[in-house]
């Protein structure tokens, strides 16, 4: 297994160089229906309390709870005001602070008799219980999912300020389609062109992904500055990056081009370790992926000098052993490992790996 060569950039240096070229894109306002999976550029707040007034949670009598103190079928009480019958979701009058179930009151005797008790707030949803005016539905940097969109619609929020990176993928095929799908999940707008396409589209996008290192090296010569052409990581040794000044770009002064290998394992490593962090900086995203720290079922071996991606599968195990991580592959990753992996971890270039039974932290895919 090769040690890092002088011509290779370390992963840490590559990440740092790429981070210096990417910044959050300019926010734009979109309709709520178009905000799904986008990243909020500012806190999204409830414009008004929900519900705006007290509402009944069940059919019953809108009543003042104090009027029911001590009431029972054997010693009925009498209301100081005339209770009003309400249905589910109906607004309560200002004088009421509870909803008395229908069987706990009677008008049969000509007077309104109370035969049971309720506590203040019982049987009703208080004004502002769901959302207070100004309460944050989604914080700046949050990726808006179906839950956020439903709450925004319920609160009658018609639009949102979001950041939408514009990504161009050069090179069709399985890898290009996969990267496009992953980028869209991060809230980006994606366009795809064939590697043979002419013209220079870099001024219209915030990030370019070129699938196929040979094509990438050829295109790199047309960029103003090469950040790195090879990287000391496995898989993805041929991943490279170049940037050019883009004064006409809508969001950034520089556009980065990342060159990705044509195999799935190389694309996965480039995505997890370089492209996705870059995408999240462009989108201003603050979200992070879930992790779990569990013992490894066996030893993870890695060569010093090269950062290596390890794919993991979670084994729930029995009560005595508990959950564990099963390493599927390190560095040289077959497609079967990609198919069965639940998480990943990076073995640092200065590390030789982890012993069997050692606690390792897996990042869920």
C-alpha cells in the first residue's frame, strides 16, 4: 500500500484549500412550495400565534373552570355565566378557560347544572400553544424538510429566504447521476452536460464537478489556478481541484472545479470528504450527520501517509454484546460494501487503524 507521494496533497491540506475558495452564496426568496430541501438563510418565524385564540379540543361546554369546583352528580353546581356549547376546533368565548365534557352538565331541570369538574385549560388548546408569535420554525442554516414546509404552510408563510448553490456536473453516466441526486438532497440546483460540450459555463454556477480524471486534467489547464491534482486518500487518489476568477458569477468571486474519478467508490469518497463539505459551506448549512460510537467487531488496518475511507455496517447484537460496527472495507472499497454500508469513518493519514473492540465513531450515510 503506497505512502503519500510528494506530488499528492494531503486530505487536510486539500480540505483547507477548498474551504478558502468557497463561501455562502447570496440568499434568494422562493415560495414555500419550492423551499423543500433548501437551506434557510435566515430564521423562519411564526408571523402570528397559533392558534390565535383558545380552541376546543372536543365537543363540550365552554365554561369557567372555577364554576365547576366541588360539583358532582350528587351535589350539582351552577354556572355564574351561561355556558356555550362548542365543537372541536371552535373558538372559546373570552370568559371561558376550559371545556366541560357534554355528559358532565345538564339543562333538563331548566337550569344549567354542572355534574363534574374541570381544571383550567382542560379540554382546550390555549392561544399560542402550537406556535408563539415570533417563534422559530426553522433556524438559519437548517435544511428545510417536509416537516418545516407543513408548519410554514399551517402558519400561512408564503415564502422563505434560502441559499441555493448552483452546481454543474460535467460527464453523464452513473456517477454523474448519483452526484446530481446527492447535490439536490443538499438543496442545490443541478445542471448536467456531456464532457464533450463546448463553451465555458463556469460564470453561471457556484461549483463544477467533472467526472473522469483524464478530462479533469485537460480542463484544469484552462483554469487560472490549480489547487491540487492528486490527493493522498483512498479511494479517490485522482481527485483534483482547480479554481478560476469568475467576476460575472451570481454568487462568488471564484468557482471551484472538483475532478472526480469515474468509479463509484472514488465518487463516494470525494463526495463525503470534499464535495459535500463544500456544498454545505455554499448553502450556509449548519446541520451535521448523525454519528454513533460503538466497538469495532474486528481490526481496521490502514497504511500511514494516506487518509483512508472505511465503510461500516451496524450490527445490533444481543443484550450482552450490544450494538457494534462491522468494518466492511477500508481504502479499497468494492461495490458490495457500498451496498451494505450504514456509516463511514475516516482513518487519519497518521494512523495505522483501530484494534478489534476499540470504540470508533461512525458517521451515518
